[in-house]
C-alpha cells in the first residue's frame, strides 16, 4: 500500500470515528471528554488539506501531455478545465489534477432556449436526468486499452442545479460520499489502462450502461458506456482525467490533450463528428477488428495542451 493510499484510508477512518463519537455522545454517555471528541475530525482536516495540496511534482512544470482521442462525439462545453488552472478541480485527490468536466450543448434554432437547462436559484429544485442532453450520450475509448475497472451499479440521482440542491450536495451529500470513499465520489466508472503507466478515468457513468468489463481489450473509438449522473455530481456530464495508477486513492494526475481538440477552456464549446463503421456499432467486433473503430472529424476545437497551466 502506497503512502498516499494509506493516508486516504486514515482520512476516512478519522471522519468515521468522529461521527461515531458524536452519535454515541448524543444517544448515550459520551466516551470521551467533549474537547477530545473533535480530535479525529481535526486530524482528518489536516490529512485532507495535505493530500489536496500534494500533487505530482510536474503539476507546475513542463510535463508533456499524453495525446488521446476525444471520449465523446457531438457538441460539448468544458467546465473545470485544466486549461484555466491546475489543479482544475481545486484538489489533487483521486488523481484529478488535470481533470475536466464536459456537458453536452446541442445547437438550437434562433429564438429557441438552450437544450441544456440553466441553473436556477430556487425552482425547480431538481430536474430529471432526461432533461439534460448529456444523459445517455455514448462514451468512447480514447485509445487502444485494457479495462482495469468497470462499475455501473449506482443509481443516477436527480440534478443538483438549484441553490437548495447545491447546498445539500456541498454540505451533506458530498461529505457523506467523501467518507464512504472514491467509489461514491466518482460514481459509476470505467478505468482504462493505456499503457506506459497511464490510466484513463471516466466518472459519473449511467447506471447499467457499461458494455465492457475488467480484463476486456478495447479499441480507440469503441463505445464503452453512456454518460450518467451517478456519484458526486450536479447534473449529467462526463468527468475525465488521466492518472498514473488504476486506484484513484493512490493516483497522481497526468496531463492530457485530445487529438484534434486540444484542451478546451472553461465555457468553450467544441464539436467532434464521428463516422460510424461496423466496428463502432458492434463493439464486440471492434476488439478483434484491425484498424480504427471510427474516424473523428473535429470542428471549432481549441488547439493546445495541458501541462503547467496554473
């Protein structure tokens, strides 16, 4: 077990001990003096802060980005992009130093409202997943790879794109998920081994949508699942990042760039067109078929790579 993995385990244990002490103190006789009850929480805060600030040594340097294919097709917009800051999500934990979130933004006609529902202050408090164009969108393998982790049993919850729902996510749900581990944060997910110590993580996948399992070989462009809204998320979207370990608890982030797109900045839209082939439609044939599973043409993409952007 790596030091980083051990620290993540200790972090969660400290929080669970704190919660247990509080519950016992409320429901029965306190086990410790009032002040000592908060010691595990204080230790957890220190560990969490240390891990969130401790990333790869190359995070602020000139580490070359790994070029891979885009994981989606269609028109998308970037959020929490490493093109704007590193670490992109404000933390190095779970190997997400260079992570990016993308949401589907289909074009609409003149005078029509955006296809993606906007954030609301109070109402509706939550929306159904099918209201968001990203939900159910195909996810594609970014390179020839081996599946090392695949999990899609968690439910797709309602959106958290209103002020009350976001407060619930940040103050209650997110804290509980954090204590329960990486699996509850990233939700349904698939992790691909790209070779040379690089792994691709797809988070918040739709329940029951994975078409691969651990040990499968996939080809670049092969459909592996669909976008969902599982885990610690406000709305259906894809969270994607590269890392140096298949275990998010032990991983450190690896910079990436999408072939033909680069790394879109926050709020920037990009479009990836797919030319389907029989191998793309029939994933099982794509594993053994020679050549690419599908060619992609990119429009309105932003060239560039991530690496040292702060």
